[in-house]
C-alpha cells in the first residue's frame, strides 16, 4: 500500500474510533465557523440553516452540554447574521460568489425523529 493509502486507512481508523457526538460536533462547528466568516451573505444563512437541520436531527443522540453549546452558537450567529445582512443591504452590492437567491428557512421540526425514537437501534441481523 502506498503512503496515500496508508494515510487514508489511518484516517478511517481514527474516525471509526471517534464517539459520534465528537464527529457531529466537528461537522456542525465547522459549518458554523464557515458561516461566521461569511456573515452578511446569503450563503452564511444557508450554512446556519444546514447546521440547524443537522443539529435538530442529531439532538436526541447528543449530550445536553453539547446541545447547549450548539444552541448558543446558533443563536449568536443568527443575531449576527441579521445585523450583518442589514449592513450589507445598505451597500447595495452583493459579494462575489455569494449564492444567487436567499435560502428558504428549513421546516421547523421536520428533521426531528418521532417521540419515543430518541435512541438508535441496531438494524435487523446486526
């Protein structure tokens, strides 16, 4: 196996060993960090919305403290985005490479599993 194959295998081994809450936290906080950099743009709003949907879906599987941290970060970013959008609208010019249309907000609660299904169950035959 070449060096790239060894690196990929090692990365796969590390990811497989990580607790799911750490994987989800890494993904959601990466999305939120990108949104923070893009504040005021439509693509920042999309990143915030995607983070919200992912977090809503994963919420029952995450520890309370992590849920609180994500909720706090999302709340702060939403406020900052509204403020930044207000400032951006006064300049009149959209930024280069921003998405063309304002993202529609995600449906509320659509990503949440039904009540009583808050824990994962093994697939049949596992």
